[in-house]
C-alpha cells in the first residue's frame, strides 16, 4: 500500500505539506489549485469587508449635521426650543404631536410621526421639520409636514407651514403705546 492510499478518505483540504512528498503528481496539482482558490476566496472576502467599512466611514464623514442635531449644539437647542414651545390645547408641541399619534392608535387608525430634522437657515435662525402620516378611514394615507423657524437669539418660535400654524398658538399683537392717537378727520364734534 502506498503512502497516498492511506489518505484517500481525508479531503484534500486537510492534506498539507506531509502529503506532498509522497503523493501522486495529479493530487499535488489538485491541492495547489485548491489552495489557490482558497486564497482567492479570502482575498474577495477581505475586499468586500474593506469596501463595506470604507462605505460606512464615508457615510458617517459626509452625513450632514441636519440629520443628527445632537452633533450641532445650536441645532439641538433649536430642536429643544421648538419641542418645548406651547401648543394649542397642550403644554408643548412635542406632547401635542405624540398625543395625536396616541389618540389615532386608540381609534384603531395608524399615525406615524417621522424624525425631527433641524437645518440652519441663517445666523441664529434654524428650521425644524417633522412629518406626520395619518391613515384615513378608507385606508388612504395623508402626509403633513410641520415646519417651524426657531430664532435662538430671541428665543422665539414661528410656524412656517400651514399644519404647524394649526397647533402653534398665535402671539398676541402688541400695539406700541408710545404712538399718539391720530386726530379725527373733521375735528371734534360738539
């Protein structure tokens, strides 16, 4: 019995240096091809992993701060200013939005509140957006985008879209008291 016949049961993957010396030449060629394909598979796997890691790093590096307001402290301040601003019928805008979603769920209808997005406009002005999707009685979806402008220097929030205007209370118009009252057009009547 030759030395190679003992290893016929063992797959060629497990045959390494010890089998090369006394096996047939065709077996040595098959093992060489197998080790080549094994190393090619390794190279392909490492290349795919490296490309995925590079893609993730590229995405994180180029991701604008508007998507993540926590990275921009002024954006986080604008988001907090809007979310804690008074709402009609509720203490804050955030509570009004979450209460709407909860009440829709109680009526067995679906409502989804999207991500809050913050974008700097100019100077101390930031734009805060959130989308609300409601499912109607017929199953049709309605989408509304709420937009507010937050002025950080004045600590003021203004509704910038019609849906946002519906839940944001109006600021009372303050007339300046220092302006004199205009005279009547035809003088005083006696």
